[in-house]
C-alpha cells in the first residue's frame, strides 16, 4: 500500500473514518506510515502511553486485558483508538499472532492535521456518537 489513493481507499473501509470525506482522507493518508510486525511482536501493552493508532491491513492481532483474551482481529480495523484520542493509558495489550501489516498514525501529526480540517473532525464525531449509542443500547439490554 504505497500510493496515496491506495491508502485513501483503505481508510474509507475503516469504520472510524467512514464519515470523513475522501479529500480529507487524502491528507490523512499523507501522515500515515507503513509498519510490519512479526509473529509475537507486541504493539503496545496495557498501561502504556498512547502515542499512535494502528490500522490493521492484514494479519492477526489479539487484544488482551488483565492477561485475558478480549478480542482477536483478522480484518481491517483501527487499534488503540480510545487512548489515541483521550491521551490516557492503553486499556489493553495488542499482540501479533502472525506477521501483520499496518498503517500507523502518530498522535501529534494527527492533531496537527485536524487543526485546519473541520470536515474531518465532524466525521470523527459522527463515529464516536454512533459508538456511544451502540454502547448505550448494549448497556440498556443488560440492565
């Protein structure tokens, strides 16, 4: 995934960026970097500071909390989103179970990019509101 257009097409498939206009995704693509992790590589550990968000292109990543498997990712997905946005410590550990390919977005570069791009901010807010609504419905179903 070397060209900007390839990265934009990939970003459009990531739920987090689904409501961000393509022209804004082109700017975002410009600050991503490719990264490959080997089997058993640790992307980050629970409690680590959140400096980057990982966008899984392909591979297998396990998310663990308190040493217990919480989720296994094998499809394109943003990893490390919550800490990336709120600046808090990582809630989970992320471990690659096979060679995995990512685009990585560094937090400082991302916030620099957002300063002049209101449409990108609006798209991200839409994502977070959808997630909060989904979590609210889930919690209502449990109570």
